[in-house]
């Protein structure tokens, strides 16, 4: 019986063999919707580069992330958040 090490098929490239292309940041999330809250703020829903959804609230600052392909999680937050929009840092 002959044993052949796996590394002989696809050797791992060392740091010197890596290219700059390997260190490119993923694409920016794409904003899908803006849902108004009861306090006058907005919940922004984004599709991330991996296909998941995330959201952030301009009122309370809550950030949420989900693998679900619906925006229900953001809609639920928008119905309960009563904080006014936060002031942007100068």
C-alpha cells in the first residue's frame, strides 16, 4: 500500500506567494430599505456581501443581523423604537 501525503497535491502557498488581491475588503452592504420608526428615526436594512441581512436604527443605534431573507426583524424594531434620530458627531 502506498501512502501519498495530501500536501503533495495542493501545497499551501507561503506568505511570499500571496497576492494583494487576497486582502481586498468585501463589497459594501447594499441598502434595501428605510423603515420609519415612531420616534422619527429610521431603521436601514442592508443586504451584506454574504447574502445575509443587517440593519441599524438611527434612533437608538441598535444593530441587528440575520440569515433570514425577510425584513421582519427590522420592521418589528421600527414599531417599538420611540427614540428620536441621534445627532451625528461633528
